[in-house]
C-alpha cells in the first residue's frame, strides 16, 4: 500500500504544478474553478492507470520475464521527463485562458504518464481499482490545493513539485527492478 501512495503522490505532482499555474493565471481563488480542476485532474489521473494495468495483464506471460525492466524504463522515463520539465517555463505562461476545453486537455495531458505508470501496478501486486481510487483522490487534493497556492503567489512551487515527483517515480522504478532482478 505504501508504494501506491508514493505512486499517487508522484503522479499527482504534474497536476499539482499545472494547478498552481492555473491559480497564478486566475490570480483570485475561485472555489468552483478549484473543484472543477480537482475533479477533472483527479478523474483522469485515477482512470488512466487502468489502461496501463489492462495492457500489462493483456500481454501477460508474453512479457512476464522482462516486465520489471519495462516498468523500470517507463517509470524512469516519466520521472526524467518530469525532472527535465521542472527546469523549463512555468505552467502559467503556457496557459492562455482557463476554459473548460483547456482544463479538459490539461487533465488528459497530465494523466498520460499515469497510464504508463499503471503498467507497474501488476508488478507491485496491488489491487488496480483501489490504486485508481487512491491516485484519483490524492490528485484531487493536490489539484485543489494547487489552485489555491497559485492564487496566493505560489508559482515558485511548480518546479519543486515536478522535481520531487520525478525523483519518486525513478525510485519506484528502481525498487521494482531491484526486487525482480536481485531478490
């Protein structure tokens, strides 16, 4: 269970960073907007791991002998991308206007990594549905808080959130690799 909480935390950092950017862009805290952002981001971040999980189960015995390498590669790649992105432009500069369409696209874009991470759920021997709920709820909370923090001038936290999330994902990938190759 500890791994799924860490995974949820790490995956939610992208959504948290984007939520801060939305808050910075809007400048004034809007509870309805924060709830909308949190619901969209939480839903997509929660549902996407199911697709990755189903793909890993569908491939089953075909990839069983090297699945830990794939999980390590995917989680590390996502983690490295998050680290790389943390050194780039701030999210609020990328968001031109906060419309429903933009929010939907941002929710989908920030959850693509969760689909790849869903592949690791099979290797972590976790119930995928419980994992989805935990990931969705954690992302909901971080997204809501992110909008609030952004409106209070918290744009500086965007990069830190992505760095921490990237490091945690790489760590989970390493754990999977080490458990399945050494032990």
